């Protein structure tokens, strides 16, 4: 709080002359959707075409203006723009309701606001997607997918078609902070990456920060994916249901404590989804012993205590299950809950305080006869986030707050099943406390120049109760230059730490800066810099993260990762916002990047510090995107040119080598065509140069075993990847209900290589036999056109 008080005093001294130079008044209130009273995030309010502000995540805005007459424009993409002439002569609360746009609306009115927001905002390296767009993009088996949709944006990719997670500007999947109503999700995928955990029906807003990340966020290096659930309809009860080839889902929403007025004191939303492919596996002899399904539940409610105070309660629970009879059984998933209080302390000050619980766990059952056991791992974290926003005047805004996160890692517990002889074992729990105190300042210096700068101070304490190994040289590993390998040092003893006692502490200042300079009314240049620190690590030696990977906190032998990212961009609108262009270049300098050593064995390993090494990394590239925003055909075209490399002692002769997410070229084209009131068509084409992988270059025999000799780390490449997906949506006739969606993924049947593996087993007369010859086999996830059909109706 001391930092916040200092910043407030500084702000008062700096701008007191401005505040008292002329009589000013504050206009504040909420902007919401007319049909449901759902608050709208990111709505732009522009006065006399110059002074502007936007609504926060709860639809609240505040702007201080000199006394006088103003022409006000309130606009939001997809909604009809409000134009009003207002008189500012006193402090006033004024709410607005926006109506969804129709085909008869004046498109020029809608465009004018979009031009202002896209060009004048200090934000860069930020992408937003509307739920309606996500639903129109072709999807696997007809299930709209948020994560697959953001992979069509520049700088965002995946290591293969069914990878768990996503990669941003060359970063790994664990370097993305994924938030659902402020709660952290540790695994954002279902069924090993085929689908995401986000039910598109339950999602309200999606915002992806690739760079220029505000100081309110911390804890990850590459990106922040901030997803907010719908609040529910405060005016009337309604529902939505759909059924497709892979899953069925339903949503209900309605008002709370609705009286004689148009809207209730609050609202609720409940949505559920389940896949059911497992129901039909008995039809195939090949898959009759396989179980694979997922389900999830989204919930949210809010209640207005009075005019200035509101409570929100939201939650998520999701589970996956995969099993092969008599062999293996796994189930994993996320759970979260958020209780949030928002308060308008004055017409210039907005407070929100959140208490958050987040959980991720997985179970692995080995069902092989005689050795049945269950392996269980759990992550729990508890989070408190008080935040305050002070809208000083039309040109200056301060945001500040503190985050407290307590972690409890349970990396592994082994217990016997079915009376097997497996000895029970519990790996040591890990505890940690992470805090972040920040202040963020938005400042308009002139009509052309605007700045956003801030500072975050983060701390991380690895806590007991714990027994920490002591090694002979003080470190777990010693690099042997002659053998070009690491030697595990002998353990000389352990040090005991009591519950709550600090084992190791880290702290860091994380400055953030963004600027925007207007070149013309329709173009601007932007620059940003941000420093990030990441105290959690995903320890994995697979190309794509899996649900069974181990998360480890920083400690005595594992340093936090840190990053400096620089970005510069050019932004331009054409034809009053019908088209817009963005061109960005970036450079990322990464320290203490974590990778596994050669020959690492991470499964069932408690002393993970003996399996990984740390070094440095770099990523750099250029991103181009052109959007078409109006007309029957909308969509975007994007191209990314990028590199991502690491340099770690003992790997690749101590030279830089490509990371798993390195991809030189990526091209995405997305189009949505509205033929008429009944038919919408969608298509996306993806092209990407081959991903890195490590080939064996030879083999040798040792003690009767044939062993492979591998090339440099990630020294080879998969073939180039390309794919076309198409979809068609048949909307209901006027006054009718029910919408049909048809899709075709991989329309021309391209057999893209997801991976290549090597073996000495081949097929002779439909039988697998040892050939004595090493052969490569290409694995394709979607090696043929994959059709889909789904039906959606409202009630």
C-alpha cells in the first residue's frame, strides 16, 4: 500500500494545476447490452471526436470533462452506435444500453468508432475475439474452439494438430497465463489437445496479450489469455442447447430477484457439456476396450447489493477420462471458483477485490496384472487480488493493486490397486507464496502522444515443510566437458525446513511501457517493452505438453525464468475502418530458460533437479495482419516470420538450437461469408513450415542391445504443414428456431506429419515382425477429410 500512496501523491502533485485550472465535472456509469443487461467490456466513449475512454471488465466508465456541450459517441463492435448531444455542467451518473446491430444499420456510424479505438489505443500485441466469430470458424467435429481459433492469429501456433496448449511468439505452452474469471487454468485442453476447456456458449470476452502486457498481470513469460464468462440474462429466462457428432451441451440463464422493473437485481448462468464418443466404441472391435470422454460445467451469478456495490460468484469444473481396458486408466481436470466484490467508491474510483481457488489434478492407473497402482498429482492455489482504478481526468488514469498466491504442489502419490504388491509412496509436497504489487499509469500527453507505463514488484518464497537434498559440490549436476554430459553429484545429506520456513526467496522489479504516436487520423506507430518473471516451471521432455507433466516451483536448484520483450508496430485503417492493417516486430531475451538434459528420465522422479538444466533463449520475428471488417465477406489474412532458440550448456555442442515451438513461416487466412439471412459460410487455410525434431543418425550395439545415436537437439524438420477447413451454417427462418452447422476439416485430405518415429518393426502379411532395418513412420492426426454436423436451438 505504501507504493500506492506514493504514486497517488505523485499524481496529485503532477496534475493539481490541471485539475484546478478550469471547472470540470465527471461523467460515470455502466454500459450494458439492451436485451440482457449484460455489462460490456471495452466499449468506447468518444466526446467531440477527441476525448475518449473505455469501459472496464465490469462495464464501468468514468471520464472528467471541462464544463460545456459535447457530441457523444458510444460504440462497440457488433452493436448499434449511440450518438447523443450532451451538456456537462455537474457530476452525473449516466448508463447506456447498446442494441445489437442489424443489416439495416448505417455501417458508416459503426466504422467511425472502430477507427478511433484501433488507432488511438496504446495497446499493441493484443488480440480480441468475439464468441460469434469463434462459432463461425470451421472446427474439429463441429465443436467451436477458442484455443484453436486464437491459433489462427499471427504469432500464435501449436506444435501439432492435437497438441495440448498453444505457443505465443516462440514461447512454450507453460509460459502462457490462462485465466478464466481470474482463476488460473493449468491445462486448457480436453482429450490431449483435440478440444479446449472453453465452452464457447459460456464465454463473454476473450483477450490475448502477446506483448505490451500491463503490470496488472504477472507470473508468465509469453502471454496472457484472459477469458471471462457470461454473467447471464438479467431480464428474462432463456436457454441454448446443441448436439453434434462429438458432444452435446446446454446453457440456461435468467434474472435473480426480478421485481416489476425491466431487469432483476442480478442474474445467473449455468452451462454444461459432455462428449459421448465413448458410447459408440463398442461398434468397433479395434476400439471396444477404449474409453475417452470429457465433461465440464460453467457457472456464474451476480447480485446488486446497492447502486454502487455488486457481488459475483463464478466457477468451473472439468474432467477428462482416457482408458484402455486391462492396461491403463487416466483422468485429469481443472476446478476453480472466484468470489468477487466490485464497488464504485466515488465517481472517479472503482474497487474490485477477488478471492480465487484453483485446482488441477491427474490420476494415472496402471492396470497391468500383478503391478496395479495409481499415481496421483495435485496442484492447489489460493489467490487474493484487491485492485483499484482512479480515473483522475480525461487524460490520466491510475490502476494499482496487489496479488497474493499460495501454492501447494503434491507432485506424486503411489498407491497399490487390487491388492497388488506395489509399495505405497508419497513424494514430498512443495509450498510457495508469490506476491505481486503493481501500479499502472495511462497518460495522454497530447492529441498525438499517449503513454502507458507501470511497475510490478514480484516476490516468490519457496516454503517448508520440506527436506532438501545437499549435494557434494553444492549443485545437483556437474558438466563434464570431455564427455559433453552431466554427472549427477552424490547426495551428502539433507536440510530440514519447518512448516512455513523460507527455503529460498526471489524478487524482481518488472517495468512495463507502451506508447502510441498518431501519424494521421487513420494511422499510428506503437512501441512497447515489458519485463516478466516466471516462478513456476513445467518439467517435460515431450514435444507437446501432456496432462501428466510435472509442475515445479522455483527453489534452491531451480531459478525463475525472466524475459525482456521489445516490440514496435505500425497500424493503419482504410476506408473508414472497413479494412485495417497491423505490422509488428519483436525481440525476446530470455534468461534461465529450462530444458531437460540429454537422457533425462522424468517419469516418477522426485529429484527433478537432477534431470533439467538451465540456459538462455531468444525469440524474434515479424507479424503482419490485414482485417476486412465490413461487407458480406469478413475475416483476416496473417503472416508470421519468426525464430525461437535456446542455448544450454551440454546441449547441441553448447550452441543455439531451435526450441520445440520454432517455426520460420506461418500463413493463416480466415474468411466468413454471409450469403443471405439464411446461409453463412466459413473457411480457413493454414500453412506452416516444418517443426523441429531430433532424428536418430545411426545405431550401435552394446551388451546385446541396439541403441540409437541421435543428431543435434531439434536438428531436423518435419515436412511443411498446410490444411483447408470449411463450414456452412443454415440459420432458421424468421420466427423459427434451430440452426444447422456443417463442416469439413482437412478438406483435401492432406496427410500432415504430426510426428515421425523410428522402429525396426514392419508388417509382413499383415503381421508385425522384426525387420532388422530401421524405418521411419509418419504419424498423421487428420489424414483424411473429417466431416461434422451439429444442431443448435434456443428455448
